[in-house]
RNA sequence: GGGUGAUUAGCUCAGUUGGUAGAGCGCUUCCUUUACACGGAAGAUGUCGGGAGUUCGAGCCUCUCAUCACCCA
């Protein structure tokens, strides 16, 4: 049966994939013939995700390695799975609810909403797993993991799994080890999602902003001499001021100022340090006075050199406020609007003033409860509040003014200059933090959150890289890794979301005093500001309520006298006032922390959570895994955290190699974005050119550390490569070469067969060496050059005369060799191009195994290369190349057969000719060879080692053109000769260069000199007739 | 401001301990010759960003400048 003209990727790929999957070809341990394991953990895509070019790229690399190792007989596992992706998924489901007119999340309530999310996951989640199959990914789908599997909210019938157990176990263990704590800290707050997010989820983007300059009047109308000096100490400005000038980009936060700070070295403000100044906003009667303090933070050269300190709304100010024990007033609610809760401003301001005056003690909780927003601003959005604050300050005359002159036309059309005094507002580029999901401006907010004390667990991860236990590729990644880990900040792991692992902590009222005799009901301290996020409650951390209950009974010291029934779980209250006060032994109420964990906390456990841990599980043999392949953008998000968590929990590194790649860009190197419209969908590429072409293109561009630019032209080129391979089989078909399959390597006697077998040995070594060092591009290029450049261009051409010839022995040997070589191409190409190779493999009469499980060869170049055959075939190729080149440049018609003459042919040359003249004559279109003493007139010269060949073209050649051709060659040669002679003439080179380099140069020189002589002689002859 | 990387053929990029530059695409010419026009044959194009240094020898190592990209403030 004749083969189709080309490989029909569209229908074949689906069929082949199904065949593999049905055969269980990708199952953990499939085809294993040795004990060593090889395991890759897929970076879990979001459950909401779709396959994009970045996935396609790194999946290709992972699949290449997995298929390669599987063929080598390793016990392989490529572990797939999905990430529940807290914010992204919650957002998507909320959008869906809105789009379909269903009740909102908050209307549904937590339980119902989570049902919806699971429902959505069941319907639409995991699309990407189907898409990954299109790429040919050989993951063990039967083991697909999900980071929320086993969660309390999971519905019946949801795939089994215990990731939730792993998460809770780790949380509890780390809590008990003191690695996780709760605290009030300034965190990045996302006003859209109303949750805290980690530093890494914040994108700082430069935007156009403004810098306002305001006067903070000194208390009691005090004045001072304000003096400015230039670099040489000359006075440039001297004036009496009754204010201090403050520059700010965020006027709305002035309401929460706790102090004004100046640099201790700043002489300009030395006279007023320690005095009080007035925040120039809010009701005139309750203007707050705040102290002027010193701190190293203010930069004397920036703005006025004085900085307002708003500890609850700026990260730098927060540090200053902590150092100076300055109160930090929170001004905004969870949506980023000015707070509307708390006491009337008059009362709050009075308390604040008492604090500023040092008359009133304060603590965190007290400050947190105070609302320093005057009534007129309460409830305003933060940006509206900014506008109003600026207007109010300006109208009161506390804005710094300056003169601006502009040109206008008067009534008569004459140009006149108009000078106006206007508020001094600088237009300025400012770095503004945005949520990477919500795209809204992030607000630093003082809230109670859970943190991982990263400083305590970072050590082993750093050591792993420092000591080489974990290798980061490319190496530059290591520097970045050190830099970040050495300066690591606490990791905020609580999120005010619903979709995620709920924090396994229950709170109860603390025992402040016990008086069993008089009061059965013990109360919390009167007036304490408490909420479920406060230290004023006592926390019980346990994986289940039952275990928390045990702890509670212990804590309240009533074990034995009260039964578990008296300790009950209630819902966490929305506000602190809603909690019942105190507790009684017969009614102890516990409520669970409503927050969930950062998604990355669970994905940090991916290397072992997927393998069934903490259950004792056979799959744990795949831990630690081998190599992690992922985008460099999640080095910190994920890679570093997996390393820290694996060490913290299991005291082992999760993998020995981290392969980082860059973002995949379009052909021009630009980021792909929907708005730019330059998004390449890998599925489109697969539909158009087949998965193999896309995969080959991916492998080919995977140079370590390289920029990844995906180009459709390239993919097309590799589709063509697939067709070329296809046609090599079609060639065998055409010559009716038997294809029994799985035949042993023939023992070759024919030079060309010996040669191609040797070349196969070389390429196998190249491919293995490349893959072992993750140089996928080298592996791909070596195979491309071998298959196309060696096998198709030369070997198949060389084989034609034998296949058509009469020598039955030679023919049989060549047929077997050809089949063997083509099979080797299939095996070696399979990890990169699995589909077309499996299809071609199936053309054989019989196969012991599918190609996906074929044995990877181990032969070496040393074993297979026959040096004589190698030399001879290369000589033949050279002669053909040179002859073709001479013909083309002499305009000999491509089809014409011409005679060839030779002079000075030595024994080696003679034998090479004799052995291969049929090939040479066929491929170079030579009629005959005649040995001559001297070339006839008008002969084109082809210099070769072991003899000078010539094409006697007589009148056909254009003498001046031929002379020009030869002189050009001579010029090139002269350049090379110059270099060689220069080097060899330099005594220092001969003395200091390695011997083999010198020997090589000498040999090269002799060769080139011979060529030069031949060409010079040829030019001389031509000149005779010219 | 700090860090990392890049700068090589018209384009996109390789180039592994320093030994005298390659691939794919594109381009030019020729060829529909019995595997393949998703093909074959031939060909052109580079002071390897600028400058300096180390070395017998530098695309590669060192310094410096320029431009660009990304990450972190």
C-alpha cells in the first residue's frame, strides 16, 4: 500500500494519542526496566487556564525529557495537575454569576458560593488538560492532582485526593514549630478583591502623578529663620517662616499623619525639631498637632526635605513610625474608601491630640479602632478624598504658591504676558503599586494577617544552591535567587477570600482572670478592641475542629468537668461587636478564622502533595523529583517557596535542577497581549502545522537563557522537516524495500553503509550529550542536520545506484542499513516529534513495542565510526560539491553530462574514485573520467586532495569569468593562508600554543598551499589561451 | 536608584574550558531529474555595538562607554 503524500497530522495525532493513552503508555513506571526514577512535576496551571505559548514551550521540554528517560528504561513519572488559583478562580466565577444574572457572591454566602465554584470547576475547569493532550504531553493523567482536592467544601463525587490534608498538616506543623505567626502589619491591600496580597502579587508601574506642596503651620504661630545654602555654604535664601513645607503625592493620607520627620543632619529644620505643627486639614476647631521628629529616612535633597509620617498608609513611613513609636491611623475601609465607622471626629481628634501631647498612653488595638477621618470626608472614595483635601487646603491658603507666566492675547489680539500665582503642583512620574489580578491601585493597609517567618526557613534553600545540591539554569538565575532570598520579607499567607484552604485556626475568648467562686461567667477585659483578627482572642490551631476542641478544653482547664458538647463552633462574625462577650464553662464558643491561605502556600507543597503525602504512599518514591522546568517569573513565587517548604517539612530538596526560561514572545520579541492582537495560540499552530512542528520549533529555540521568540515561519519550516522525514520513508517504499521492523544493525561492508552507520553513532552521542545538559536546541539542530543533511541529502542519493543495481549482496546490505538508519532517526527524533515518528514506526510489518516505549540506543561513535569510510565518503562529497559548484559557475546546463579529467591522481584518490565513481558520476553528472598528463586548454580546475580534477569545457567556458572565479577563491585562500603563516611564523605561538593546535595549523597550511598551487597553475593555463 | 541580561548575516537567533564565525527564514540564479516544489543545485551578505586592556591568539576573559530589555525599589 502506497503511503500518503504527506503526514496527515490532523487525524493521525488524535488517533495516536488515544492509542498511547489507552495502552497506558504514560503511566508512572510504564516501560521501566530499571529502578532509577525520573520525575518531573508539571507546574500546575490554573484550573481556569488555557494552553498558551508559554505552556506549550515548557511542556515540550518536559515531555522531551520524560519520553527520553522513559525510552531509556527509567521508572518515569510526569505528574500533572491543576492549581485552584484563589483570586483568579473566585473572580471568574463571580463574573459568571453576574453574567448569568445569578445572586452575587455575598448574597449567596460562603457555602453556596463554594458550591458554585466546584460546580464551575466540574463543568469548565481543566480545559487545559485536554489541550495539553493535543501537544502530545506524556503525563500520567490517572494521577492528575488538584491543590484543593480533599477540601471540606468539595462535593461528593469529586475526584479523590488529599491535597487539603497536606496543606493543613503543614500549616499546623509550621505553626507549632513557630514558623507561622499572626500579626498586625502593613500589607498590600487590594481594594477590589478586598484581600491582602503578597509583595510578589504587586506590580509597580510608573504613572503620571502629582506632588503637592503644603504648609504645616507651627503650633501657636511660632516662627523660625529658614536658611538655605548652596554647595559652597553661601546663603541663597533666608526668610522667617511660621510653617514647615511638606511635599506629598498622597494628600488624602494627611488625615492620618502621626508626625513630620526631617533628617537629623538637616540644619534648615534644626530650630524646630521637637516642636509641634498643625495638619492643615479638617475642622478648624480640632486641628491636630503633630510633633516634628528626626529620622534618617528623609532625603534632604528631595522635596522640601521634610516628610509627613503616615504609618498606616506607606511602607517607608511605617518603618519610621515603628522606630519613633508614632501612632498609625488607618483611614480607609476594605474598599479603599475613607472610613465611616467609629466615634465622631471631635472625640477621636481629642484622643489623638492627647496622644501627640504625650498625655495619653496608646496601644495598637486602640489606635486601630480610632477613625481620624473628619465627617466631611467620611465615606468618600480615596481619590475623591484626595481632590477635596487639596481643594480645602488650597482655599485656606496653606498650599505653597508660585508664579507662572504665560502668554495670552488681549482684546486687540496683541500678545501679553500674564503672571499668575498658583499652587505649586509638580507633575511627576511616580511608581504606583497595582494588583496583578485586579489592576487597581494597591493600598498599604494595617491589618492582622498570617505570616510565614521566611527568615527562619530560607537558610536550607539558600544552602541547596550555594552547595550545588540544587542547580539553577541558566546560572544567572542563581544570583537573582541569592539576592532575593538574602533579603527576604515575611510572607503574608492569609487572604480574605473564600476560594482556598481555610486557615485551620479556631479562636475563643481568652481567660484573663479566673474566679470560679464568685463568677461563673468570665468576661474579656471591658472595652478591649477585639475581633477575630486580634491577639485578644486565643487561637487553637489544628487540622480539624475536633482537635481544636480538645485544645480548647485543655486551655479552659475544664477537661473532665465539661464534655466536648459544651465547646461549640459558631460562625465567624462580620464585625467585632457581633461577638458575644466572654464565655461560660457550659457554653464555650469557638469560631474559625474565615481567611484562606495564599494559593502559593499550597502550590509550595506541590512536589510531595501530589504524591499522596502525608499518607504513606508508594508514589513517594518519586520524591524528590529531578528537574523543575518553569518560567523565570515564578522563581520567587513558586520555586523558592517549594524549596523552602520541602526543607521545612521533609528536610529534603524537592529537585536537583531548576531550568528557568524566559517569557515566550512574538516573532518581534514583543510580549503577547490581547490588546496588541499579537497573541499566538499554540492550538492554531497545531491545527495548521501539527504538534510535532510546534514542538520542534520549541525545542530549537530553547537555548539556555535565550530570548524566546516564536515565529510561524519557523514552525512551518519544521512542518516541512517532518514532511522530509516522511518522504524518506516514501523513498524506501518506492524502492520496495522490505520493512520487517526491529531488525538488528547490519554488519556493513559497503563504504557508504559503514559511513552512515558511523554518522548515526555520532548523532546519538550528540543528542544524549545535549539532552543531558538541557541544551534542547543542540539536540534539535543535530537531529535536523543529520536527518536532512546527511541521511536525505547524501545517503539516500548514494543508495540509489545500489538499489537499482545488480549486486544483490550490496543491495540487500544497503536496504537493511537504510531501514536501520531510518529507524534510528525515528527513535532519536521521537522525544521531540512523537506523532509522526510513531506513525512511521507503525509502518513496519511487526514491532515488539510502540515507539513510545522503544529502547533508546546506547551505541557509541567509537564503536560505529569507520575512519577510512568516513574519510572516503567525505572526499566523495567534497568532489561532488566542488564539481557542482564549478559547473554552476561555468553555466554548464544542470542536466548536461560532462566529461571529467584528472591529473596527478595518487593511489588513495584512485581507490576512492574506483570505489565510488558510480555515485560521483550520477550526482555530479559526470560522463567519464580520463587521467591526463596536462589539462587541455579551457579546462575548469577542481583542486582536490590527492589529485587535481578538471572539467574540459573547451569553448564552453568564458575564460575571463573562470579566471575571476579562481582569483576569488585565491583571495579567500590568501586570507586564510596569511593567518596561518602569520601564526606559524610567530615564534611565541609555536612556543606557547598547545601542540595539537600547532600541528593542526601546519597541516592546514600544507593543504591550503597545495590548493593554492593548483589554482595558480590553472590561472596560468587560462591566461595562455586568453 | 539597585540588580540581571542582551547587542553576531536583511530578519530571528546559535556559537559549551579563548584557536580565527554558523543555522533557519528571506534574497539571487538555475532545475518540475522516477522520495520529496512543504523539493533539489548553486550563490551573495558579517571591522561579532564603540573604545581600551590581558594573551602568541579575543565573538568568548577584564575595564569603560552607548543603546535596549527585564526584575526589584
